């Protein structure tokens, strides 16, 4: 668990991290350099979940050996499926990160939503739904590994 007290904010007690795959952990279906090490640094504190439509069909093989649980979502309303996944875990105990329009509901629903500004681009709706923006996934995971960074960004 990661507990974070933020002035002017109810505070966070995070147990889960939900991540999109394509555009978040990977670009064009290939994992971003540094992701596995950053996830391993958090695995002792958070249960890590990857939810994806698996656009490129590479997620399972690419995440082999990573400290996470992979859930490939069925076709249909991906935004709603991701939001329901966060709700199933307990939104008040969950952080989420993504960049796409289909990530907007999970970012808004999670206790902490982190939007990424990476090579795939960022949907404006996802940007507006998030609590904080990070330039890349390794920096986003660093916010969780170093909670005082979040305090600096989110305090009143």
C-alpha cells in the first residue's frame, strides 16, 4: 500500500495500479524502455493490473515476466470496461494511468488518475479527466515510487 497525505486533499491509500498497455506501457505494441524496472520497484507496494484491448496482439508475450496481471478486454465499449475494472478493484484504493480517449473514465473514477503525454499522443478528454499529467510512463511510475512528488503537484 502507498499512503499519501496531501494538504487540501482527502489523501490517498492506494493498493492497486491499473495501466493501459498500448500508448501507456508500450508504443506500437513494444514495451517502453525502463517500464519493467519501474514496475518491479512498485510491485511490493501495489498490485499492478494491465487492461487492454491488445490492439497489436503483443501484450501477453511482451509482458511475460513483468510483475503484473494482464486482462485483455472483450470488444465493445473499452472506456466503460476499464472504468468497471477500476470500480471492481475499489476505485478509492486505485491509481490508474493512460493516454487514450478510452482511458478517460478509468482516470476520472480512480482515486488518482495519471495521464501520459507520450509518442502516441494524448486525448484531450483523458487529459481533462486526470488528476495529474506526466511526460512519460517511467516518470508517472516515479510519482508513485516518490509520493512527495505527488504532494508537490496536488497540494492546495
